[in-house]
C-alpha cells in the first residue's frame, strides 16, 4: 500500500483529491509515460481547477486505483459490500460512479446539524446531491445514511424532513446514524409517525421518476473540477423537475458555474434553454442569468407562467419542492418553510389547496397527461 498524504491540505468539500505522495507521483508518471516535469503542471491544474487532459488522466488513475481496491475487497468479503459516497462525491474524489451501479450505494448528504439543514438552500443542496447520485444506482441499491452529528445537533423535525428526501429520490433504504451517542429520546415521538407516513408515501411513487420542465444538471465539469456548491435553490420554486444526463430542447436546464463555463466553449446542446447563476465567470451567451435567490427564482417562474399551464405546479411564491410523477398521476409537495403554509397546486383549470405543516410533505392526485404507463 502507498502511504496516504494529501495535496492540497483538506480545507473544504469539493477538493480535487488523490494521494500526492512520492510513490503515487512515480506510479502516475509511469502509467502515462509523462515526463517528470509534468508533475508540477498537474499540481497547477489541481490548484487552478483546469480540466486539462493531464488532470483527466490523473483522475482516471485515481479512480482506477479506488475501483480496483473496491473490487478486491468485494471478492474477499463474505457478504455484499457497498460504498459510502459523500456529498456530491464523484470523479474528483476518486469515485467513478458508474463503477458502483450494482452494489449497495450510500447516496451523499452533508447537512448534519440544524444550522446547516435549516436554510432552504441546505435542504435543496442535500436533495440535489441525492438526486444526482440516483442517476447512477438503482433504487433497490440506494441507501441514505441520515446523519446527525453530534447526535443532538439535528432536531427530530429535521431528521424527519430528511425522510422526505429519500421518498422524493426513491431511495429504498434509510439508515439513521448518530455516532456513538443515541439520538435524544424525544426525537422518536417525531420520527416514529414520520417514518410511517413516508413509508406510505414512498409506496405510492416507488419505481416512478419525477418529470417536469425544470432540469437538474450536474455535468462532467462539475464532477471533475467543481466546488460542491450546486445551483440547487430552483428546486424550491414549486415547479416540477427531472434529473437529466444530457441537454435537450425541452425545459430549462439549471447549470452550476463550472458546467456553465464548459458550455460557453461547446456547441453541444445549442437548442437547450440554460439558466446560469450570476456567480459564473463564464457562461454561454444564450444562457439566462438568474441569481440564486428565492425572489429571483420566483420572478423567473412568473415570467414563464404561460408555459406552465399544462404542468401541475405550486402557484404561490413560497419555498416548496413540487415533484410530479405522471405515471401514477401524483404530485408530491414539500413545504420547505419552518411555518405552516396553505399552498395551491395548479392542475390545469383546477386548483387544489394543500394545508401543510412545517417541513411537511403531502401528495395530490392530478389529471392524466402523457406518460401514464412508462416508468
């Protein structure tokens, strides 16, 4: 085994990883026939987050090593072995996600205490990460390690809300983790009914994919060099969404900053409607620029209102996730507010009032449109 030493020092999620010790340096240079002087070039690519061919070769080298190690361990293990993937874990962390499609797979989360999970973006960031990982793993292999750290720093209400994320993303197995200390006993008065409720809700939509005009994008650039700060707040706009691997002419694709930069130099997906944050330093000229704030996103929803007439959606400018499952004629709405809300689900000409408690989710049946059989 190579000794582990990291470069640069671990300071935040989203770093470009691997082991930068002398032995790994020699092995990498030899693997690609690279001259010794290219090592410093690689380190500069890592520091500057440049998606060069050399950096891609490094990430392939790192992913190959981890995948091979996992396969050897799995062969030696008496039972079934899986992988625990961190928040938005991907190739830059040495995790080639497609290598783990058929093994138990812990989808990544991060918001382990109330200060992290309480903001609306804390909830949408975590949902974004779980939806991204579900692109690569079948639901029966998907596990959510719903974590509080320390054990008493995430309230029972917030732990219960994390169950909604598992339901929306069709994660079939949810595990609670509190480290070495049990959850406070009073948590269970909240968790027990929430577990029963989400089990019932999940059974209604399991195996069905959310569909909608807002598109969840986390592309190759973000997976290779991006900081783990997704453009996720649009999930709270109350408009149905779907997770995509490629751009298409339909809907609005929300691209995070490094994906926007990559698309600025690429003709691919020229017909797609792109929505970029104003924090992106480079973006396609055709992209609509929207600040990642609720007022800006609600303003976008109002501008495109005529194009939402045939799509069930939340009418109010209140933070809510709206997941539409047309194959079972269900819409699930999750109130992201810490206060009770009455929201209106627009379903064509019909208006469905939904009274939701703090962080509560509910489902409504909607009119049939298109995909009523295919999952």
